[in-house]
C-alpha cells in the first residue's frame, strides 16, 4: 500500500484513532526543551580536537566560544 502525504489537507486521516488518547500525558510543568545542534563534520572535528587539547568537553568549549561571541556582539552595540 502506498502512502502519499497530502500537504494541502489539514484534516486527520480517518485511520488514526485518538479515542483512547490522554491529553497532556507527557506534559511536565517547567520542563526545559534542549534542542540538539548539529555541526558540520569539519567544524565538529576541529572543536573536538581543541576541546581534547584543553581537557574539556566539546559542549563546554562551544558554550565558552559562543559566550565570547555574544560579549563581542553586545560590546559593539
């Protein structure tokens, strides 16, 4: 059976049954959404090598670099 997505029709297909669904089942008050950031391979490789040389995790290095960029942007205003 072929499934074709029709972007022009906003109605829910009839075969999807939400009769047993529970609204808010996975909602958690105050939950923080952590959005993944995907780096180009060469950027990731460079940052991984720099982080390794400094003995820090890549995420800490990236956050430090971004904080410095933010400071520069704000100072230039």
